[in-house]
C-alpha cells in the first residue's frame, strides 16, 4: 500500500498542472475573442500547446536573487504560495470513491491550507528588499485575510445544511433530486459571496490590486524571475480551478439514469456511466465558472484598495453572517429541504 500511495498523488498533481494549462489557454482564447484577436495559434492545434511553451521558457530562464534580498525567505515565499494549494487537491472528490483522502474535516483542512498563502505573499514582498514588492505583499496579505472570513462563513452555511465537513458528504447531499438539490440554488447568496471571495483570493480582476502595474510595477512579483515567478501564477490558477470544482452530481438523478438503462444502481454499467458523467460534470462546472471569471476580467475596472477592503469588511462580512443566520432558521423550519 505504501508503494502505491505516491501514484494517486502524482495523478492529482498531473491533473492540477493540466488543468492550469487548459485554463491559461482558455483565458487567452476567450480574451482574444473579446478583443477581436486570434490569440494563440501556432503552438499545436489552435495554440493549445502555447501555455506549455511559455512554461518551458520560464523554466530555462535565469534565476536571479537581488543582491540585498533575504535569499532564504525570497526562495521560500513562492513555495508557501504553491504547496498549500497542491495539498488541497488531496481532498477534492471527482466521484464518491474517486479521491485520494476522504478526510472527515476536509472543508476545514482546505480553509486552513488556504490561510497559509498570505504568509508566503507577505514573505515574498518583504524578502525582495523592494518598496513596490513590499507594498504588493502587504496588499496581498490584507486582501487575502479580508476575504477569507466571508468565504469561510459562506462555506459554513453549506456545511450546516450538509451536517458534515467532509467534501464527499457535501457533494453526496446534493444528489437527491438532481439539479434542484444543488447548493447553488439553495444557497444563491452564499454562492455569490463565495465566488466573489474566490476571485479576490486568486487576485483576479477587478481585485488584482497586489500586482497593479500602474501603481506597483508587478507587486510582490517584481524581483522574481524564471520558475519562481511562474510558481505564483501556477498557484493562482490552480487555486482558481480548485475553488470552482463543483462536485460530481449531474442534473439528472442517478436513479433516473439507472431506470433508463433498465438496471439497478449498483450494476457495474451504471457505476461506470455515473463515474464518467461525474468527472465530466466536475470539470464542466469548474470551467464554466472560469469562463465567467475571464469575462469579469475584461468587463470591470480595477477597484481601489480602500474600496476593496470596505467591500470585504463592511458589506460581504455582514451579508455572509446574515446568510448564515437565515440558513440556520431555514434548516430548523424546513429540515427536508435545507437538511435536518
């Protein structure tokens, strides 16, 4: 068992990297379409290999450490940004049995791991010995901490309805009546809070203040080159895809599908079909939200830092708390619909 354990971890890491490459390609193609350009075209069919070419280019570039920088913290910063995000993939379910570890407190573990990232961002900005990097690191840490709390409260409302912190139980709880059981319809306010916080956590426009070129050159990334520079973007894109994964549940209940095939739910054919549909649905839900994130990038202006913090603390946090209280009241009043 110990010898086979690295294999699923390697598969998850490969899936995360492939997911990032596809996301980068989709973003560049969608952005080009919105601006009436062609976008990546020559590297592979429809330019699908362009992100891989860019990654290889960064891999062979020189690794420069500024003369007056703290070399240990400078190197450790990008690692602290990337590693927690990769570890979070260990609890992602692509099916009822398609995950590495069904941790009973999976959601809590994911929130705990994501809270490590601001340390890496602040460490990178401080260690660079550059005023723009330091300001960018402070902005990134403040932004991440400000939006981590509403995000956790939005997730807590879902946990309350599912009666579990396990990611598998949360998805399984949404499979009763097909699409009508999805939390996006039972928690519309919680979903909006969660998605806004995800955009802010991943530093996507209009919340890309830590790397605002007009103000901070490249923020905490200013002094980074080569693969260390790429690790920041790798972590951001992996986090975006991870946060948008919506579970394996399909719009049609499994019982209906088994009835159409004329077999029981436990039949091997039904299990194979539902597992395949589950993987496809998980990926489709993720890339649908990625598509909207790209649209948001090119249709909204960047907000100011004071607007960003005010929106997080003065609006999202009270709304998330109110949503949690309303969810608790609905759970007590309508246990059959909101989990008893």
